[in-house]
């Protein structure tokens, strides 16, 4: 299966956006390393010839039913977007960054006559339904606010892998996966938050879940044994659709020290950082915190992932000799 070239490519990654530090996760996560989270016991293998996408519901003046070929006739764009799972613990790896090719969700919803609540639309929730019956609900206002919410057909230059939602999935910068990133998508239904609870909402998770600003130390790893002298401490920080403005590192109870930030790719993409530590012998705790472009600094208060994402600061303990 070939994909048409996007009419709006993602453009080159800015020089300096990817740091060359051993142990730091690459800026673009290869498909084979991209985390996978879903409830599917076996990965759906959708036959694209039979696949249809329907758009219907509250405030839809022109319901749509599209084949895969018809979807691809629309304008395709390509963007780098970092996806994060709400069940990512502080310091966890349920987050990844990829090139996505797809149709702008806003374009398709406009075609169906959908208006956001702020312009009088009656639906405030968009339910995405997958071929195996999963439902994920996103705020209509958010997916129509100008961000690059996509119905993605390509991931890192290839058709979507089966495990990541072939043939079509949603990707919305700034929303956790369970409220936006429907894989094996087949239906978009406009409804209300009052009128419908999606799968995870019925199970106690929040109906609205923007991604929380987080940062992670990739290197050194926890319990690493290091030699005294300069050590590159590096990792990533993310605040999708807001942007990262500052990352600071602290050793034990010392002062917070600014890390060097890699160039920003876009506000929808995680940002790498590095700080050179002059390590002294002993057992030490390295801690990180990020400040996003809204001015908010990550709280030290630890909360778990339920119901709307973990907070707290990532720390690693290392031994220096
Ligand atoms: N159909 C379907 N889509 C789904 C899910 C699922 O269980 N079923 N899980 C969601 C969750 S919780 C996340 S975090 C993302 C993960 O996408 P990935 O597996 O491609 O990383 O997919 C979302 N889309
Ligand atoms: Mo998730």
C-alpha cells in the first residue's frame, strides 16, 4: 500500500533539536520502539478495501461515509507530534514522537458541517469508534481550535503499522491517547459529554484529559555506577501544544540548575535537554523539573495516573566512585 505525498510536509527537523548524547532517546521514535497501549487481545487486521469511515451525529448537516481511497483524495499533511499515554508513570516510557501523515480532522468535520460549541455547535464531544468497538471521546472545541488534530494514515514514512491502528487512527497534540488517539478508527460521532461516556470514562478515568507537563531523565539510568568527573545528564520534557521553556536539574538537596535545552521543533513535540554534572563520589539523587510556556513549573506533588495523569518529578539514584 502506497501513500500519496503530503501537500504540506513536516519540514526538516531544526538543527540542534536532536542532541547526540548516549542513552538519550532519539527525537523520533522508530515504529518498532514506539510504545503500544490498547485493549485489543489480538491486533485488528483491517482490510482497507472494506474499511469505511462514517461521520454523523449531533450538528452534522452532511453525514459522510468514505472509503480509504476517498479519504486519501483529501489534502494530506505531515506533522511531528508526541503522543503520551495517561497511564505513563513519572519517568515512564509510554510516550513517543513520530512523523504522522494524515487528513486534518478539522477539514473533515467542516465538510460534515460541524461547528465547535464556541460557534454555536450543539456537540461538545467527538466520539471516535474503532472497528473492535473501543470508544474515545475528545472535546470538539479542542480538535477544532487550530491545532494539527489528524486522521493519520502514515507513521514515520510508512502506512500505519497494524499495531498502531492501520489503516486510520486519530492523533491530537496535547490530549492523552485514551481521549484522542483512536486506532483502527471507523466512526466519528458528534455527541455531548453529558450524553455519553467513552470506554475509559465508564471505568473511572477523566472525560477530559489534556497532557500534563512532564520531564524525564533518560541518562544516567537509575542505579547506574559512574566515575567521578563530568557526566552528561540528559532526557526529554513535554508539554504538547504549550511548549517547554525551561528544564532544571538538582543534585540531592542542592540548588535547581538550568539544563541546556535542545532547539524546539514545535510545541507539539517533546524537547530534549542536557546538563553536565561534575559528579563527586557517593550516592546521589538527580531530579528534574520542567516549566512550560504557560509559566507552570511541574509540581513535586506525586499523584498516580488515575484519573487524569500522574504528577511529580522524576528522580534517579546513582552511585559515583
Ligand atoms: N482502538 C483503540 N484505540 C486506542 C486504544 C485502544 O485500546 N483501542 N488505546 C489508546 C491509548 S490508551 C493510547 S495511549 C494510544 C496508544 O497508541 P499507540 O499504541 O500507537 O502508542 O492509543 C489509543 N487508541
Ligand atoms: Mo493510554
